């Protein structure tokens, strides 16, 4: 356990009755020698982390989500947390506002990663019920121009975050420019985000296109973990599959809904939220210790309207 997260764990313990028993010495009793503060902090932090992790149900093997329309074929060593457990991590542990993670379907945890460690990372699973997203614009989109527009439209998102007491995030640029695999119908890209802290945040996004919407796999880590995340990216991109009847090729133009945007709009509609740190209610104590992650703040339709030059009424 890294020293920088210990104060957060200790604070959580003190806020949670019964989580960690702490004896309060009688003022009239002779003062006894105790272990050094660092040893006490380490012990309490370890106990708090173990208690939290024990409350989660880590599942392995194939996982079915979205009423059977999608299967997640987890590779060896990967585990899955259901929507309820995922929100314990995203909201209670990493400090995201509940409204920013309400669409989370689960969390994919890579091998040998403990979610209570400072250098932890995981993949947030969600679904965008947008309709069929045409990929006709994928080859002709200028992603440098798209990035400029996304940066210009980040001000409103940061204003909303600041008003709710959450730190702002600046889109620095592409950590990996968007790439679209036309055969697999998989889109992936990575963004570098800055929050005024030492280490910038990495958001590595994978989108799997389906008949009626898009499955989102959002890898959340620090920029110094880019090589590690990229190493797992092929496995993560291949985890999710739409079942027969729900695949991109099953689209029926005469009856199925079609999204109002293509690949460029799909990328531009990814807004920002934060992995601020450990345990809800201790945001200030965590800002010096933790990284950030991505979830939606702005409505996609409003964002795309601004992106393509439409004026608000």
C-alpha cells in the first residue's frame, strides 16, 4: 500500500462505525508506549482496504449482460464486478458523482490489480442505446480537427464539474489517435487528461458497434501506465461480443433506429469525469494522491450540436 493513500483510508475508517475497532485510552490511565504513527497507519489502511475488497463479488469466466445480448469472454486472470459492485468502486472508492456513473454495467479488473492500490486501473463497461451508428465517416474524419473541437467544448463540462465541487479536467490531446477496425466493427482511441496534478490521466476507450447501439469499454489509468494498458488492449477489445440478432451485421434499415451521428460524433460525445481517490466524502484529502477517469457529464446531443457549429437557442 502506497503511503499517499493512507490518510484517505484512515479517514474512511473513522467515518464508518465498526469498520476498524480503535481503542480510545482512558485519560486517567498511564500513557503507554504505542507503535509509531506510520505503523499504525499502515495497519489501519490495510484493514480498511481488505474490508472493502471483501465486500465485492469478483466473478470470472463468461459473463452475460444487457439481457443476454452481449457476452463478455473474460481471459484468464480477469475478473468482473456487477453494476452494483462497480458503483461501489466508481462512487465510493474513486469518488465519482453517482449521476456520472449511473449507466455503468460493470467493471472489468485486469490480472494482479488491487482496486485499493494507488496504481490500480480497470475497465468500465457501459452501453449507449443510440441506435445503429454508421461507420461511413471513419476513413474521412480529420481527427486533429476533431480534437480541437473537443477541447473548445470542454469548458461547459468543467464548469459543471466545478459547480458540484469536483476538480476540472483538461483534455491535453490524443495518447493514441482514433483507430477503427472496419472488419471487427471496433473503434479505439486514448486521451490524455490533466487535472493540475503531477501525473496526467489516461483514458483508453474501446467501442464495439452493435445493431442497436454501442458497447463502451473505458480503461481508466495513469499516463505512466499507457504501455501496460496497451499491452492488455487487444484482450480487452476482444472481450465483448454481441450475440446473434444483436450484431452490427444484423441491422435492418427498414425497422431499426439509426443514430444521428457517425464515428466522429461517437468520439466527440465522450465527456469527462474523475477518479479522484478513495472513499466518498473525502475528496479534498485525495486530490494529491489519485488519478482520474472518464464518464459522461454533458448530454451527447448537446455536445455534438456545438461540435458541428449549431448555435444554442
